[in-house]
C-alpha cells in the first residue's frame, strides 16, 4: 500500500486556523475523509465533536432566505443532520418538507394558472404540493375560489343504486366522477347506504358459484375466498339454488356429484375416478414389491389373522429370537416398542413358529417391497437356524414326508 504524501501543515492550518470541517478538507485535498481523520490523529489533534460552523450564516439562510436544511448543508459542505442540530441549538423550529416547498411557491404563478381555468388539484400537481396549500395561497392573495357544482342526474343515481343494485364505486365509474358526490346525493335523498360487504353479496354471480361447486367440486369455504364473501353467504346461495350440500364424510372420501344428477345418491361421477386411483396405487405397490397385479391381489394382507396368533404366541417367538431383530441384530431394549412378529410367507393364517420371525419396525417396513426376495431370505434363515439346532426335534408328515414343524427336546 502506497502512503499518500499529504501536506500535514496544510491540514493543520485548514482544521485549526480556518475552522474547516473534515469533509471540506477532504474535498479540497481530493482524498477520503477517513484519511484526514488519521492524519489529524497522527498530529495529535483532537477532533472537536462540534464542527466550526457560522451559526449566524445558517440562521440567515434558513430563516431569511428560506433555504432547506439540505440546501444549507450543500453550501456549508456538511451533512444536513448537522444543520438541523445547529438549528435546534438556536431554538429554531424546523419546517416540514411540505412547509419548505410551500414557502418557495410563486404566488403570481399560482394566480396565473388559476385564472387560466386550472383546478387546485392540477396546480398542486404542477408545483409538487397538495391542493389544500394552493387553496390557502389563493385565499391569502384574495382570490375567490370557484365552486364547481356537478350537474348529476339524481334519478339516474337512485335508479342505479336501488333498482340495478350497483355499488357507489360502480356508479362513480359510470358517471366518471368521484365517490363523494354520489354519496352526498344518496344521503340528501335519505337513502340508506349499504356496506361494501352487502354490495358484494348482492352482485354475486350465481352461475359462477354453481360451476365452482358442481363442476370444479370446490367447498363453500374456498368459493367464499374466491368470491370475497363468507362461507355462510355461499351456503345460503346454494340453498336458494336448491343444490344439496355435500357431507363432510363424502368430501373426505372424494365423493362428488355431477351437475346433471344434482346430488342424487347412487349416481356419483367421482366413483369411477376413485376406482382409477385405487388401481394406480395397486400397480405402483405391485411394481415396488416386484410382483404382477394378479399376485398382488392374491396377497391376503386385508384378511384377519388366525385365532392362534395371540400375545402368548408373539412373546414365545420373541423369547426364541432372544428379543433381538433377526435382520439388524438390535435388542428390543434399544427400541421404545416391542418387536413386530412377521409372517415369512405373508399368509396371516399360517401361524407356525417356523413361519414367524421377530423384526423391528424399520426392518418390518422393508418387507413390504420385493416380497419374493424376503420370503426366500427368511425361510433360508429359519431353516439353517432350526434344522441344525441340536435342541430341536424335526416333525415330518407321515404320509407326505414333508417337514411340518420343530419341537424342543
């Protein structure tokens, strides 16, 4: 890093004798203000918190010449916050931004624009102030403000509001005026003004509600959000249209009705769709398990267990497996639950101990997919475990000579 060769004597003279601020010195020497700070510190000059500014000059610029704090800050080469602090110290009330603008307004220009036929709103837009400031200025000058009375048809407004059920906003758009005059005419005619929510209810599109409920199968709550009204209002409109409301149980099951049937039970349009969804799930499940759809349907997972498959049998199987998962080898104590008893051949009625094995929940979940693999895998595991156990006596069928069970000696 190259060290800038600044004239330290010049910095000292500018800061101490000429009472220049750090920002001003930085601008004169074409460097950053932080660098001037460091040089002052190296000279052992303590920076005064207050910048040496001419207070009378600030007062004159702000009060007499009506300059803003930002304009004075630019002239003095400091931050506008510093100027506002100095004004507060002198007990000078700081003007608002709008007040500052209004002080610099040219009264002759306002008068000229108003005489040309421009409104206070348009003059305000041109000069960047609010129309109230313009009206105040015109009154100070002594110019009478024009009163523009709108020639509105009272009968037409009342007809649009009462008979055609139009809102004040809609009427104002039709007549190309603001909402205020419409409101005033209705109050003068002693007509009760409706709430905006009431206007929304009146102008509800019943065909849209019918379409959303019958065709798109939306619930009243969602329709209410779309239409910007409450659910109660939608329910009332459905009752007026003689449309039967769906039960919550029917909505949960995914049952919905076509517009042709008008909610007659037994003629459900969603029944076929529900069946299609079930078929898609079956195909996905069969694919995951690596079997065909026919084989998947032969699985009796939805049928009840055999009577002998009780708590006692489950506990016997767990004791036989030393209360450990036969897949991951973790003990039952490591889990917050008891080990699950899995049917190796997936037949719930076959409750032979050779067909039962202890598994933790995680390993038991694995067996839902690729069933052929897990069936062979656990059958081989059970065969090697029980067949070569010297404590077991193998029991065969006398007629078929098939292994039917194992008994402890």
